[in-house]
C-alpha cells in the first residue's frame, strides 16, 4: 500500500541533501570539534559553517546561535535560564508549558477563540519581578501566528526578556530575529528536513541567560557536551534550504492546504476549521468533524495510507483532549473530534485529492455507526 | 482495507498474542489494538508497581506492540477510559453498595469489548474482531442462530463472562482459542516466536490491584470526595441480634467467612448484606443454602427465549460446578427466569451472573436478583 504523509508538523524526513551533508561527519570527518589537532579543526570548520547557515536563516550573527539537543532543550534553556517570574500562554508546546509549570512564579495568559494571544493581556500580567515573557511564534496544532512584534515591544518597554518558541515557524514563514524583536528564539532541525535531536536557541547578543547543562566549555559555556557535528551540519544544510527555497515551497503548500480545506468543507457536512479566522501558516489545517471521534478517523485514514494526527495523542493511547483546543474554548467532545493535517515537501495535488476522498469515506462510515462514540 | 480485515484485541498477554499470530499466519489481514481502559496510576493509595492482576499498564502496551512489530501488523492503542469508568467501574461500585457482588468482566464484555471495541473496529474498516477468550462460536443453520459453546479446555472456559453477547455481536466475533488447550496455546506462542509465551495469566479483576475490592472502592471514594463512613454499620444475626460492627457493607460478600471478627462456637458466614440499613447479616453454613432464585435481564444465546419449563445446568459463579435445575419463565418474553435447583445451592449471590448450559452449549444467562 502506498502511504502518504500529512503530518509534517510532527516531523519531516531528512532530505537527501541533508543526509549527504551529514554522512561524512559520522565517518571520515569524525573529530571532536574542541580538539586542537587537524581532525578537530576539520570538525570545527563544519560546525562553524553550520552555525553561520543557521544564523543566516534567522538573520542573526553566528555567535548568537547555541546548538542544543532539540527544540525542547532550547525551550527549557529559555524558561529556566532567566530566573524570576515568567509569563507564558495556555497554548504553548509542552516543552514550554510543562517547563513553566515547574517554576515557582508563572502566569499563563489565555488566548481567544481563534488561538490568538492578546498583547494587552500580556502587558497586564507583567509584575515588578517578571524576568521573561515566552509566547510561541506559530502554534503546532492550529498553525496560528502570534503577534510577536507587539508583544516584544511590550516586553522591552518593561525591561523583560522576550522568548519565542519558533519551532513551527521555520520554513513556513520568513523569520528575522531582529525584526521580530525576540531576545531568545527556539528552533529545531527535524521540522525543516534536518535530523532529529538537533536544535538551537538564538540568544540575542548581550542577553544574560543561565545555562541548563554544566560541564565542558562548549558553545561559549552555554551548553556543555561534545558538539553534535553531524547534527549541526545537517541543521546547517536544512537552513540553507529554508533560505533558498522555503518561501516558494510555503506558497505551493498554501494552495494545497486551501484546496484541502475548501473541498472538505464542501463535501463533508459539519466540518469546521479550528482557528480559521486568525492569521495562519499555509501548511497546517486543524479540522473538526461534528459527531466524530478523531481516534477511529485517524486509524481509519492510516489504514488507507494517510498519516494525520489528532491533538496530542501519546504512545500510551491516553487521549486527554488537546490543551490547545481546550484553550480556544472547544468542548471535550469538539476537541476529540478534531484532526490536524500538516503538509510538506512530499505532498502533491494528487495526494491531497486522494486524502480528501479518504476523509469523506471514513467520516461517512463513522457517522453511519450508531450510537455515537463517547 | 478489505472487508476481511480482523481487529484483534491485544492485551499484551499470551492468549491474545497467539490469536494475532494465528490469524496472521493464516493469511488474514490483521490489525492489533489495545484498549486503554483504566489509568493504573490514578488512585495513588492503591497504585503499586508489583500489584498483580492489572491491565492497561505501559508494560502491557509495550508487550502488545512488541508482538505486533514481530508479526508486522498495524497496531494501535485506543482509549476507552471514559466509557469503562461509566459502564464498568461505577456500576461495579454501585452494585457493591447495593449489597450485591458484581462481575465487572461481564459488564466489560457487554459494554466495552463487544460493543465499543466492535464499533471502533467497524469504524476503522474491520468487519470482524478476534479476542483471546476461551469459548466457541458456531453457526447453526437449522436454528439460524449463532451458538456459543464452552471451550475445549474446560479449565480456561470463559463463557460465564460472555453470557451477554447478542447474535449480531457473535456474528462478527472470532474466538480462535476456544478449540485449543492452554498448553497448546503456549506451545504455539513459542512456535510463533511470541516473546510473552511465558507471561503468567492475568488474574482477578483487571482494574483492582491484588483483588482488594474494598480498598479500591475506598480509594475511589476518597478521589470522588465521598466519606467512607457512610456505609459503616452493624453485624447482626438472622433474628436481628446485634453481634458486632463493620467498616462498610462493601467489605462483605455473601458466603464470606473471613474478616467478620466474631467469635462463635461454629463457623459463621455472611448470609446477606443490607445496604438500606447498612447491616451485614451472618449465620451458619446451612443458612446459605437456596433451593431457587430469580434471574433478570436474561440474554438467550444458543436458543430462542423458551416459553415452557426447561432443564439446564446453571452456574452461579465462575468457579461453580454447574448445578442441575429447571428454568421457569417468569416473564412472557423470557427475560426473567425462576431457577429451581434439584439440590439447594450454597451462597446464591445477588449481582453475580447466572449462566444456563446444556452440556457444552451456552443457552443464555442473566443477573441473580
């Protein structure tokens, strides 16, 4: 059975060019980037080059990029590194949400029914001891884009650091750290056709931050641990693709996404796009099907060869309704009837049309079954 | 997927693993599914890593997934926790508090495995389900009914818990182990390379650690904010004499001897629990004998509802050796039956199932009033 992948917000395949860039760094160019000898120097050269590419993707300087073991680590560095009271939102990725819940002083700002954060609500939450505001750039489940510039201004007016989790923004919209006004910005390689276990935190020059890991003096003493040179090289190559081609790719996906949404809304009664009235990235669509449990819909689609996702299903099968969908005011049932489609490089118009047919078929089969699922 | 796709309910244990392996080897299109029914960490007072008789642990999911990977079949975990709590756990507790002794396995079969799971299977495109239950299902062309028979391995027979299955459920269900001995199943598990071949059989009620029902109910009450003192009361003899006190009616079941804390010349047993007065009635062994009982909500499986008296063997609990009896319809539609035993039976327990057999054939069953 041919399988089609519509879950690019979960992860993406390593692209051939990224794979090629990484391969020699696991075999021939294997040195420790911190070593003085030539093996080390070769590795250091690759690491520096990768750092310049990743920095260029963000419109930043190379020395503002700290490589991490993924987006979660970058988020944790930001949340735990500032000290004091932290303001964040109810729709953050668990990497921010769960980290923030460990803090003694934290305020969670609510979002509206479209999933948008009101900058004035952020301003109202600022206290004298507030050290950090963290608001994600693009929501992973809805694709909704937050008004970062306005929030950045509010943060800086109050002398507070501003962090944004930009993991889902990279490659989907142009990102310039300076223009956004962020002090800290988390990114991840595997969402942009790079390797898993590789991320970075942009730290604007002059920003004071405590490291998360202690050990050797790697990454300017901001992240101890032997540098992951193959991972960094893959990340760097992925960043070069983002710089050169992601704008055109995002435009292509946006057309496909709109086709998917329009045709599903036309052909399936009781279908609604969550967050549709907010500005969104062009590859993500979160659709709610009245009276349908997303669990059999997702499995039914998978068995037909279409990979999609529902909220935050975990390996144990615990399907607590998505905290993001709850935060935008959906009932438990509505949240449980929502499915996320996220498009990427592998998807074609023919695949989208086949997906639409499969959704129509599985939804109608599920609706014929009575009584409704709990 | 094709019409012939079969969804196998995989618990991570040997039996359901073998079912998946057998069907897969036979060339069927098989999907493995594990039902997440209860969060074992939910009641911290009784949660323990070494508790026996548990279901739905991450270890079980790991085992089931491992088997599915070895077989190369699609595998999914589906979450039925809400429905399980509403349809199995809460009625289980309500029954205890009402002075009856419930069997959640039957409720789970009726409302979860052969209802929600069957529906889920159909929803994802599988027309049939298969489970590791020990029972047999056959089509009888003469009576135009699906018949249920006890398993070939009589020591493993689970028909007592399957007496609520309806014809349309039986039509879409396969029990491949019903024709096998347990030793054969374990051999086949080894032959199929199933890593859980030596895993012990699950025991007791899956969501109750160590078979401690009263402890489970107390913990659940605590979580729900219900004071446990509400069910405390007196222990009395049949003639109403107060002989002691108890911590709650749900600690007692008919026929129970231990835990009464009352010294007497001859062994004393629980004869009845009376939730209205919160009293536990005790008496002698002979006081437990009953010559007849009524059975409600009877589901007829292998035969249509009888309109005339019928001879049968009746099981009043899972480990009971079925006793000869006459069944007398007590409702026109056959859903209520009076059972008259040839010999009086000990500890006829309200809330337990009563299942009617004719030899291996499962005629039907219901709930003891």
